[in-house]
C-alpha cells in the first residue's frame, strides 16, 4: 500500500515548487524590465544636478568677477524628458529667479546656463530640477570667485 500512496505527496510538492518558481520568475522578470526602462524607483540613485558658474552676464546690476549666469548640468534623467529647474540662493532667495526648462538628450543628460545670474562669492546657489517622475537638487557652495 505504501507504493500506492507515495505519488500523491510528491505530486503536491511538485505542484507547489512549480507555482513558487513561476511566481519568482515573473517577479524577477518584472523588476528587470522596470530597471531596464529606468522606472522611477530605479532612476533616483543616478539622477544628478550640478550647479556651475556660466558666462559673465555683463549686467550693471551684478558686477565683479564672481558675477555669472547660473548653469546646470543634468544626468540620469529619462531620455528626451523635459526638466524644469528652480533656483535658490543665499541672500536672494527662491523668488528672485526665473525657472529654467531643458530637454535632456538620449543619454539623459543636459548642460546649459539659465538667464539667471548671481554674484556673491561667499554665497551659494542651488537648483532643484524635476520631471513628473523624479526630482533632484544640486548646489554650488561657495559660489566662488574662480571663474568656473
């Protein structure tokens, strides 16, 4: 009789193993696809904003060697996405600057300077750049007087 009863427990164990393997395989495939298309939870670690000093604006309201346009270098954003950046700084505050809108390239990168400028060497400037899916912030502190 024991030989007749043996197939049933093995059949149940085999079915359970098959179901678990199928579910696990599906989850791994889904997460791999999500990472490949840079679904936002997989995008955040690589998304970066760097603030740099751009060209001299040649504006009488901002004179001296530390006066420069505010530039941003973006990386890790979704290819072809439109990114909106807002600025803040020591002294001037967030309401003093207009937004900067950029389209990133097929590698998720962009480098450009806004029409906003700043000129306090010991101060700082930050940029917060976002799409519908992700937000990142970068800063230059101190703003400096080194021409960069």
